[in-house]
C-alpha cells in the first residue's frame, strides 16, 4: 500500500505528540515526586482545628534526614504560615504538606509546581513534593472563599541547605530593677532540627556586651541567663538586645533608686486618693 508523504508526516507527528503527552504525564506524577491526595486522608472537627496540637501552632518539622513535614492552616483570608511569614524549607529535601481549614473551602496551590489541592474544613489534605534547588514560590487560593479571596496569597521559600535552620528565640526578664540589684535576662533557644545546634548567644544590655557558647540538643531547647549589675548601668532606661543566628529579641529595663520605696509611694498615693474620695 502506497502512503502519501504528507500522510507519513502526519502519522509521525501524531506519534510524537502521543509520546510527549505520556512523558509529560509521567514526569508530572512521578518525576516531581508528587503524591496525590488519597481517600484515606485524616480528618478533624473544624471547631477543634485551632486547638489541635499540629494545626493550632502550624509550621515546619523535621521528621528524618532531608525529610520535613509542613502543617498549614488555610483560613479567611490567609495561609498560616505563609502569608504573614513565609514557609521556609531547605533545598534537596522531601516535603509533605498537611493542610486543613477551620472555616470555609479554600485551596492550597504552590505556583510553578503541581501542588494544588482543595482544602475542605476538617479534612486534612496531604501532598509530598521534592525541592531540589533554592527559589521562591507563591501560594494562592484557587477556590472562592469570600470578599477578600483575591488577596489570599503567601510565599514558600526554598533556602540553601547550609542556611536553613529551625531556631527560635524568646527572652524573659524584669522590666524594672533597683540600684544594688542585678538586671537578669533569660534567653530560651529552641532547635527544631534533629541534629544538635552549636551556636553563640549574644547580649547587649545598656552598652554592656556579653556572650555565651551553647549546644542546643536536637528537638530541644537551652536557657541562657545574662546578668548585669544595676549599679553599673545607673538610674534610667536601658535598652537590651539578645541575638542568636540572626534571630533577635529586644526590650528595655528601667533602673530606679529604690524599688520598694517606689511601690510604697504608689500605695500611699492610692490611699491618699481613697481618703480624698471618702471626704
């Protein structure tokens, strides 16, 4: 049978397109490391989402070597985390997103990837994806969820592996101390990674500079207490700043001549006001 040259070209082009379609589908479902949402997904009462252990305070967790889980709460009209602060994960890692909603239907879509799922209140959608290179990806909601739906967006940041950490810093201390006492600030450094963190905690209190080397255990925390004599600072307001690995907390402490006299004076003033009101 004689086949015309043009017919041969059309047959070849059709076969190339079919192979290309199959290759695209295969790459999209396997090559990118995407796992589709299954029918056996977890569920939670929408009224309990904010009190849930994972979704009440969602974020990034390391669960294995180069393996992470990210819990995200989609709500009107933000991704928590993602909108007010970006989701940060390291390159060359496998990441599983767990997303749910406490209010209405949303979607969780990572621009530039095929991570895209409907988020139904109380239903936990889980998707696994691999990120091999640093970069930034937008987060959008593709399901109409209310008047500010068009403003519901966020950011996913894939950072170089050597720059990634899960460090948190919080500081507690007195707002006011008396001359003769000590200004005491306690910094709590938390490490969300599985490996121990060796770092340096630095403090500046009213011009006094202090630092301490610490080892924070994996998935643990360490407290560091800095003290400065109030006499060395002198009366008045003094700013303080504590930093660790680029994280910073700051505040102010006031040194007074005699803390007890100040409190007594306040009490006497209150009594005087009470007596005047009685009169």
